[in-house]
C-alpha cells in the first residue's frame, strides 16, 4: 500500500493557525505513507496537478487530502484522483480548516489536532476499497410545488426544456403573493399586468399539468425516481363544468374572511379569489357553507346553469412519478399581532403592508381607493413602520426581510399619487436598497414624492379621538417624535409558511430555525438541497423580492433540466452491501430500512437471505446496526474503518 | 479567549464526537466558517447518520481512552434518512443507562441534535461538554472488577 498525504495551507486560512510543515513531517511517519507534502492551495488547478503528478510519480494507491471540509471539496479531489487513474473512493479528506484552524487560536493545540485528523484519514484510507457506481434510469418529469411567481417561472422553463411538469398549488389559484400586489418596485409596473399573462401561459401550456387546490401528501423514492402522492382537496364544484361565471358567488349568503384580500372586505363561502384567477374555478369552503353547517341552502346548486356543484365531493389521492422536484412554496406575511405596542388588531386603522397593497389595488375591496378601515375616510397623514417581524431579535426574527424597505418606498409613492395632499412618514432602521435601480427609486420617493423618512423605531401607538398617535424617537435628531396619523401601515416581514417544516420532512430537506429551507451551499449551490433532485426557488429559501425569485425559479429549472438531460444517473457506491455467508435471513434489516431497499433473495432451496438494491439504498447504515451477525456494512463507513479512525485519534 | 489548556494537552484529554454527515457535521462546519472558537480537545468522526452508531463505537472509544464521547445527529423529525435518528435516540438512551455497569460515568457520554444551521448551538454544546469532561478529568483506563 502506498499512501500520499497532501496538506493544504489554504493561503493563511489553515497555515495561519496550523504548522503545515510539521503536519507533513508527522504524516511521513504514519503507516504506509510514502509521500507527503504541503501546498498553498490544493484546490487550485496547480494544486490538483500536484496531486495527480504525485499519484503517478510515486505510484500512490491511496490519497489523504488534508484541507477544508469534505462537503466543500471532496468531489474536486476525487475527480483529480480519477483523472490520475486512481479509483476516486480511495481518497479521504481530513478537515483541518472548518473543524481545526478556523476554530482555534492556539497554534500548538491546532497543529496537534491537525496531526490527529491526518492520522485518522490515513488509518481510514488504508481500509478503503475500490468502489464503482451503479447506474439507474431517470424519469424525465418534473414536479413543482407552489404556484407563486418562482414556481410559475420554474414550471414554464422546465416545460420549455421539453419536460412534462406537474405544478401543485395549495390555493385554488396560482399567482401567490405577487397577485396581491398592486405595483412592483422599482419600475412601478402593474403587478397583475406582468403576472397574469404568465399564469395564463401555465394554464395553456400542454406540457404543464396544473393541480390547483392540491397538496403534496407524501414523497417517496429518490432522485430520478420520486413517487409522489398528491391530495386533491374537495372543491365541491366539478371544475370540468365550472366556467367561473360567478353566478353562484353573488347568491351565496355566507360572508366569510377574505384570505386573498388579507381580511380587508369579505368574500363568500363559494368564491373566486380574484377575477384573473387561474384556473378560474370556484370552490366551496366547507367550514363556512350554510348547507354543510346547517343542512340547508344549496342556493349555488340552484343558480348554477352548468350543474357544476357537487356536495358529495371528497378528497382524493393521486399519484405521480417524477425525476426532479422544485420547491417554491414562498412566504406568508409576518403576523404583527406579536407587536402589542403597535395595536394591530386593536386599532382598525393599523394595517399591514399587504392589506395596504390590496387597498391601493384597483381590483381590491375598495376599488383602489385608500380609505380608513374604521370610518371609510381618506387618510391625509400616513405612517409606515418598517422591520415589523424583521431585524428584531426580541421577536425571534433576526433576519432582514429584504423586500420591505423598497415596498414601503413604493407605497409612499403610490399614496402620494392617490392622495396628492397626503404626507407619508416612514420610520426605518436602515434603508436597504441594494438592487438595480433601487437606491434611485428611494431617492425619487423622497425628492419627487416628499416621503418623510424618520430614522428610529416606534415605541407606542395609541388612539386620540379619530387619530392614532405614533410615538417614537428620531435617532438622527436624538429627539422624541409624535405624529398624529390617520392610518398606520406596518411593513410586515417575510415569514416562511407555518407548514414549511412539515413539507421539509416529507421531502427530507433541511430547514433553519425560522422555517426557511436550507440550500446545499449558501454561495455555490443556492438552489440545490442536500437531497439530490430536490431544488429550491423563491422565498421559501430566504426572504427575496420578485426579480430574485424569478431568477431562482429559472435557476432551479435549469438545475432540474441539467439533471434530467441524462438518461441514466450514477448511484453513489456508498451504500450497504450484504455478506451472504454471514446473513442468517432474520430480515431485521428489512424492517428498519426507511427506503425499502432490502430485497429477500432465495439462495438455495428455501434458504432466504437479504439483498440490497444498490440504486435504492441511500447508505444510512440503519440495517448495519440492526444486523445481529454483522453481515451488512456500508461501503466507505465500515465498522473496521470507523474503529480504525477511533484508534488513530486515541493513540 | 484561549480555551486550550496545556495541562489538558499533557493529560491528553480527548473527546471523540461522532457527527452525522447531513446535520451536525454541517453544523460544526458552519461553526468553523463563522470562526466560532471551540476547545481543541474534540476530534470529529463523520458518519452517514446518527442511526449508524453501533453502541460498540462509544464503548470502544472509552475503552481506548476517550475521556468523553459525543454523538450528534439531525433533530428528531428532520433526519436526512427519514427515521435514523429515532433509532439512534432509543439506542443511545439505553446505552447511557448501561454505562455505569461498565464502570463508565454516564456524564462522559452525551447525545444531542444539532442542525446544519445551528453553529452557535454547536459551539455552546461542545464548550460546555468539554468543560464537563475537564472537571471529571481523564478517564481511568483499567477498572478493577471484583
């Protein structure tokens, strides 16, 4: 056995804390090590060439690269080894950057630790076996979850790439939060005017199967071969007959909370969310329908000329097989009820920015007239408060919601256009206008539209007659400030949907403490997840505005297309395998396997043993621990290897 | 703050941590990327899943002189392999109760859940656990069994 050890300086990232030449010196003394060297940047082309040359020159048959996390560059160094003619699975990494040099300041301790970690790598690699990937067929269809602008973009792009797309939307229409907006910054484009053509594109695209009012129930399988169960929620309306004429809506006696309009105004128990809905079909909300509650009414049934009403409708589960999944479940507006000092819910004239958006919109409940919810009068003094549910540790929301500063500036402009003699005061912490044309837009709001920016937080809002007194501090003047406002608009932050963790668990992807889905790498793999074949788009991953969501939708589609361009995919050989001689056929492995990757196989007459379907196995190793005879091992993480690693560390 | 201690180095206090590839190893990496200082006595072994931990590993580690053993995986419900950490939780809980019979102080053994984004939680955990092991001192390698 001839092992080569390569120690990376990573500039000063490692060499600043770890004495690399000393690590090399120590490595030369480890068993089977015939060559060891250090280099400034091993991941650079020259560094990789150094490894390749050494493999050939010194006939190395095992390599330990001691540098950053394997999550960063394992692929890079495996590829380099393969190019030099070495089986890529004979490469191990010692993580002396993220887990050593970056977290220690004592050079002596860090160097000792680095030596231990390299020894661990050497001990492990000497027990590595050559491994060869297997190949499996790929289903070419794509599932997109969420029909907001990011999901729409991903679906259209994937369809354009020649794939059949299933777009699942939990609401009865696609369009998402963008459909709620009146205008978009920084161009003041009408939101529906740019969104609804895209929604129609989805509806008419023959490659896209639009499943509105559906939810993903279960996801099984793996990249290239996902089996998805989707719940069709009962609509109580036969959509193949409904034309969206809204005859029934006018006659329905049950007036209910209007989710689309964020509670401004009321809608009916049978309704369309908004006139341009796609698909333009009504649904009955069972919990509010008089017939379901009291057993009589059925007015909609009587007025429907198309006999589309079906009170016996039931939820149904449908199944689809897809090769890749794009998750674009978007966001919900932060619920400002937690800010007791702002009195949201207590004072009618304190509203959220999304409610204000519906108010300004010509298709909204007030037909685009800005009115105080309390008395319907036109407000003249309007106060906007930023960072409600953003940048606020006390409320458990440390992150910046990215879009609200700009949305607030836009709303100040729109307010001035609607009510020329109005004054807008905008309380802010910082103005975050980092985007193309954004800073200029804020300048316009200030200079052309007279938006009054006040730097500081609001401490209290209280009623005084018909007015709301907004108390705060102007931190630039260092003085308290009180404004008597007619209307207060809270620029609420972007929060992940409540059920985001539930979906993450169905998809086996990670989510952070807020519920945003976690990407594979924050910089280099922004739309991929740790589950191969599942991609992220839009605000489900992090707060982002429309241009970023659209870009991510396209990026996720491009990633899916790249994956599905191949007819066969390579399955990692880091999977379980059974040593048939030791298998006693107890099938404990079969019982614990989460992926049904264990097959019973008849060895000879009546003698059954386990067999691992290597393309289905994900290499978690549960079977190996359950096996009473030690017949199952996971390649690359065998008991022998882990015990050797331990031995190396504890010498 | 310099958390290292030359006395520890001399006494060779060593903690072996088994971290699952998907959550906790990522969390430890994230802590590194954020330059969160940690005690240098910890040595991490990467494993696919906390459910992959055979109770043999921590026992063997103690036997070979580890002064503390930490196992960490994804939070229950968030396992990359759907349910591996449920098996781990049950198995490791039993193991913890079993340790005194082997003459091992159960305080030297810990299992936890750290996600790939919980860098600070990882730093806090490993700092506190190392402090605990430091208090307990080096493990006695051979225990006389009467």
